[in-house]
C-alpha cells in the first residue's frame, strides 16, 4: 500500500451573510483560494477546508483528524483582536474569523499539529500569541516601503533579508534573502514573545517571516511558522522570486512525521 497522503486542514475565509448578494442570499459562505489548494495538492497533500467551529464541533475536534493546519490570506485581522479600535471603518477586519483561527492555533499548539501561515496567517499567528499589528503600514509607518498596490496585486515584489542562522536561512543555503511578492497593508508591529523574526523586508525592516520557538520555547517546539508573502501565487518557474518549494517541503516533513 502507498503511504497515506497527509490531510491539511485549511482555516476558511468568510463571506458573511449579505442580503444583497446575488447567490446564497443572506447566507454565510466559507471559501478556499484555489492557488493555495493546488500548491498543497501538488506536493502530495490533501487540502481540506475546515468549517467554522460550533457547539457541536470544537476547534479541537476540527483538528482531530488533520495532520497539519494552514492559515490562509484574506481579510484584515480585527484591531479589537489585539486590544485596539479601528482607526478607519474599512480596517475593522473580521473578528469572527479571528476568533475561529485563534482557537485553531491554540488547539494546534496543544496537539503539536504543524501550522503554516500565509500573509494574514502570519498576522493572525502573531496576534494569537500576544503580538500586535500596524493597522495600515502606509498611515502608521510612513517610513515603510509600499507593501500593497491593488492595481498590480501579486505583481508587486520586494527584497527580504533572512535573519542569520535562522530556520528560514537554513532552507535556502548560500543565500541571505530573495525577492517575494507583497499583497498586504497590515504588518507586524510588536512581535509576539514566543515568535522569532526569520526575515524582514528591505529596506524598512518589517517582519516578513516568523517561527514559533523564541523566548525559551525552542526546545521541542512544534512546527509553527508563517510568511508574509504568498508563495502559493508564484510561478514555480519564475527564477526571479524566492523558491516556494523549500518552505512547503519543510512544513510537509513535519506533517508527515505525524501521519
């Protein structure tokens, strides 16, 4: 028999109930961005969209049959999730989604389930572990470079620099960084105590990758990591961007160790 393909639970994006929407009027929709599913499936995993937790199905139960957890991109993290009020109405974020994902992160840490976060997933992980965010980089951190241009979307790229001796640097031997896409207007303001910064953007130094295990938690820590860019959006043949494969391969090594 061939080995079982690892099952990766993906925390859902939300389209909340909208009576004006032309389909599923007034109903909440949960969805998965297709590029992420194809990225995982292409590496031999089975991507499975998780439902929202409820009284009959806790976050712990949702992860019980999963070998790994992915936190995908999407809507803003709500400032109320890290103790602030939104500076503008359009930055209020999705508190409902935050609560679900924070519970999933807590359950994953308790179970030792490997976690990989992408874009919003990095921001949510930082908030879940006690960090905070810039609600809008351009407004609150004007010295920062442009990190999102809606017109070019994932065509916007910039350089990142690895932290010397970090886990991420070990995945790319002989390199001190690379070019990545950039599709976010929020970013890490205060890094959670249990996270280490694995890479920063050049030249403004915003955190672009994190790993769980700082502050005395490194020994025996589960695989929990996240990147601010979207590796799943990249063309694998684009030699101008940091290859996405090493990141996914390392996550799946941790996942398969639990199958």
